[in-house]
């Protein structure tokens, strides 16, 4: 439904005055107001208050896996809220959707991950994993094991623990005091992990955490044997291996979980986003059967960690329905097929355009590097990906730019429901948008 000019103007003014936007350019919001005020969505499309329709080439925040406008998820939420809107899961109280979701996750998760601690999102899931890992080592009589190792281009969220684990420096520099005992191994090198553990002393390391494919850090797919080697190193030094599947979980990369590509099972796994396709706020940490048993046997009292919304009945009911949709509509298979289609389209763009360097991706996570010189791979002094993203949005495609850590990358992660025609449209819009930027660059050079 479109709004009148007046009501849009009113919303823009109220937004500027009262709404502090997450991860947004502060001055731009104050000067220009919100880029879009979305009012509805259907499939891969979002529509704003002016009636403008755009392709949601990012599944919003890598999370709307089943696409927009799913009435069945709304109906599930309404039915659950009407029956039982909320009840606590503290003190062993329970509810059916949380129980059934935990059981379902045990069926689909890698390896012997078998028990779930629920949170409201990915950052809380990460903080929970670090605390559970450290608590585990206390119970095991090795309280010295408290350091958490992550990687230099990692993103794990914005709570204090998750920010401290995030390798991307800009996020850590935002605040000047972080949680202690976080270290960063080189992004792609298992040898660097080994050296770091050896240098610090294995008896001080609680866990290593990694995303199967890095998203916010700019679509980095690990070298083929990396995770096998990581698993071996963790086993050798008795370090817990945690995967952060917040983006890669629930079909995004063309398998149920990102780690399924590598045939490696972690000891713990963080998830969020795609578990509900964003229709409700939910995340969690799964732990292996072995760790679950050990925690149970060694525990002397209460698990003193819990969020009010851990095991929220409505969020868990929505998650169950969402997983049913993913399976019934074969969306994981579609993500694999359409991921290939997307990569092929991006390679075609690379052939036609002058500033597109490396094309990369896995399933429906993809990115293109923007370079000034294709041969030397030299980047532009001022990154160009923000201008491309802005132009694409004007032309009807939402994608995202990554400029952190001296990168200049445009990334894509459309809903898993996307079809060939919609991919074709995405590619056309992107190709045209890059050509506009190339023309601007050419005219600047002539001026
Ligand atoms: N881990 C990863 C890999 C993520 O991409 C994100 C969010 N983009 C998070 C954790 C944090 O999740 P949330 O924003 O739900 O707290």
C-alpha cells in the first residue's frame, strides 16, 4: 500500500529525529533521511511507501531464506501467540514448540550436535558459545582454558563478547574497551591457527570459532582442506571447535549447513537468521552429544546463563514451520542450482565490464571485487562498491557493499526461492548499474 506524500514526509522527519539506525551512516540519515521505508514484501521483492518495488538481493540481512510475504508463517505465529504467547524456560519449565524445534535441529545438524540452547539472535548465540566453552573447561578441571581464537576477517555480532571475537578491526575500534582473552588467527591459514595455539599454550585455549563462509567480511570461501586441518589441529590440542552458521545455516550455501560442504563436524554450532527466515527473532547454540553428556555429568548446580526469550514459543513455532517450507519446497536444492546461475551471471558481467575483478561464492552467497586495474588488481583509492550499490538500489536491486579492511566488494544473498528469471533481472540491473559507474569514472578522467 502506498502512502501519501505528506505521510511519507512525516515518517522521514520522525525517523531522523527519533530512530537511531543499526549499522548505518549517521550523518547521511540525518541529512537524507531513511533510504527506504518498506511497507510490504512478496517473494524476492520488497515494496516501499512510495510504491517502488526492488529485488531484495540480500534476503534483507542474509536471513529471509523463504522469501517475503509468507502468510503461513504469519498464521503459525498468530495461532501460537493466541494459544500461548509466552512462558519461561528457566527452572526446567518447557513448551512444545521449543522441545520439537530442538529435536528437529538434532536431526538436521552436522555430526552429533544434539542439544540446543536458544537465544534471540546470532550475537547472543556467540556469547553463549564462548561462555559455555569456558564453563565446560571449568567443569573439566582446566579453568586456564579461557582464550577464544577467531579469524582476522570474521564477523560474529555486536554484543560485547561477539564484538571482541570479531576479527574485522573497524567493529572493534568502534568502542575502546573489549572483553579480554580473544585472539585472531590469519583468515585462511590453518598453520596460523596451529602457531597461535602453540605460542599461547594449548592449556590456555578454550575454543576456536569460524564461519564456514564469511559473509559480512566480504564472501570468503575457505581453501578446500582448511576445515579438515582445523578439526585435526583442534583435536590435537584439545581445543573446542565452534562453527558460526548464523548466515550459512538453513540452506544458504546449497547444503543444510555450510559445514556440510566440508564433511567436518564441530563441537558447537551457533545459528540464527535463516532458522526463522527473519519472521521471528531466534538463534541458538547446538552442542555435541559428548559435550552435552559431560556437562550433565560434571554439573554441580544451575546453568547460570539464560535469556528471557530463550525457547520463545512463538519464535520456535515459526522456526518449525519455516524449516517445513524449506524442505517441502526443496529450497536447499534450489539454492544450489540458482547459486550456480548467479555465479554464471556474475562471470558474464565480469567479461563485459572493466572494473569487476574476482567473482566468488558458494550457493546463494556471492560477491564481486571491484578493481581499478584488472591485471594488477589495484583498488580504487576511494572504494567504488558503495556507488554501485546506490545505483543498483535506484535501478531496483538491493545488494550490499563491503569496504572494511581495505576491501571493495559487492555482495549478494537473495532468498532461496529465487528463480532463473529473477536472477536474470538481478544480473541485468547490476550490469547496467556498474556501466553507469564506469561511465561516471570515464567522464571524471576526461574532465
Ligand atoms: N555471526 C554471523 C556470522 C553473522 O553474520 C551475524 C549477523 N550478520 C551474527 C553472528 C550476529 O547475529 P545478530 O545480528 O542476529 O546478533
